C-alpha cells in the first residue's frame, strides 16, 4: 500500500472515532433512560400481587366451581390453572388447602389412568385437613384395566375421616370396601353398573359410621338386597332407577325421610298385588316417576304408601290406578297435599279440583 493511501486510511479512522464519540454522547442518555424504564418494570407490583395471601386465597376459592359442581384436574376452572400465572400465585394456591378439597375424577380415558391416580393422591395431600367433596366415576371399557378404580377408592379411603360430600360410581367389589369413621359425611351418591355374578351371603353394610349422613342419591342402578345403607337416619332420598320391590325394601327403613324423588323401573316381575301399608310419617315431599309404562305392581306400590304429612306431590297419573281421587285420599289420610302435580293425566283437572279444592293443582296431559 502506498504511503498516501495509508495516510488516508488513518485519517478516516480518526474521523470515525470522532463520529463514534459524538454518537456515544447521544446514546448514553438513551441507554440510561432505558435502564431506568426496565428497573421500573422490575420494581412494579401488580395490584393483585400486593394483596395479603388470605385475601388472594379467598379470590382463588371464588375462581373454582361452586358446590355441588367440582373442578376437574385440568381446564380453566381447575386450581392447577393458577399455577400458570406466576410463582406468587402458585405459592398462594399451594397454601390454600380448600382449593384442593373438591374435585371430579372420571376414569374414561385409559391412557391417562396412571396420571389421574397420581393427581388424585397429590390433591388429597394438598387438601390438608379440609372436608372432601369428590366425584369419582369409572366408565367401564372392556379394554381397560378395571383395577384402577380400586386403587382410586383405596386412595380415598386413606382420607375417609374427611369425606363430606361424596359421589362414587364404581364396581360392586370396590364399593363394598367402603368403611371407617366418617364424622363429616353429610351427602353421598352411590351406584354401579358392575354387580357381582355370585351374590354375597349378606348385603354389604356401607356408611355405618357416618352419623351426619342425611342425603343419599342412588345413581345408575341400586340393589338394596346387596348394599345396606343407614336408612334410618336418611332425610333426603333420590333414586334414578329402582324396581318397585327395591323401593319398598328401602322405604320400610326410612323412618325419618322428609324428601323423596324416585324413578321406578317396570322391567321386573310385578310386585305382589297385596302390599302391607307403608307409612312414611315424616315425608313432606314426594316426586315419583317411571321408566316407560306403569305396571300393576307399581300401582300397588303407590297405593300402599301412607303419607300423613305430605305437602308436595308430583306423580304420573298411572301410579294412581283407575280411581286416582280415591287413591290420593287413601294415601294421604290427613288431607291432600297443598301442592299437587299430576302429569301424563287423562282425568280432567276439574275432577281433581272438585275433590281437592284447597290444593294448588297442576294437571298435565
């Protein structure tokens, strides 16, 4: 390189240095301002993050579904969703046992069973000493390992003293394992589609040590000759599918029943035409439906009832037999209910109104 070219290059470098220094003086305040803005962001406290943990916990409890609905392990209204926001919310959620005391677990996707069982155990541990409100249902699949539902029931039984509102749909062999002291249990839904091929020598006695249990829902099908519940303390009964003789077997023992809603099946051989009177001296509300047609045995079942304090009645007219007015008068010996709903009726409303003028009547054809 010629000396003149070298001198020109050195001069250019000197010019660049001057320009860089000039630009640096312009850049320094911008960099300082940027750092200040970034620090402001770092130091900023979102209003909700300034709340005391106790208040944040209450807000979180309003986020999950209200009872009787229960959150699933995944999804928007699951407590686990709160983990995705920030570390502080995660810490608050983990120190709020009530968030984890209510859950819904439906075992229908076999590929996730092991993960669901692990999550069940984790949630039970996080729930601390809170009363539990849990729905556990196994949807049978011939390709599944049915043992998973038994493992879930076993996990729940480790916390049986905290059961409060429970719904368990499981095979009979897993239901019959339910035992232990349940001082908090007030409501239970129970059912199965997997009854044993060989009948046990005696009914499985469940919830025998649950003094606060008052509300029982019989889901799916239920056989009172295989499962015995503490009927003498039950005040509210709902049954989705009972045969007439099963309903009779249960109602004979419900001495303090106040509210009853039952759907009667008609697929079983008719109940004997002569049924001894079935007094329910505390029953104030009765809702009686049927699956398909009404058999003679189902009519005899209703006619056997004696409801001296009944206030509200909703019934399909076919239960009342050929003379519905006479049947109602016999079933309610101390006077007809204040509110009567007769559906699928053939008898004109005027007939009922003439016989029971003081009642609030709804007759639907």
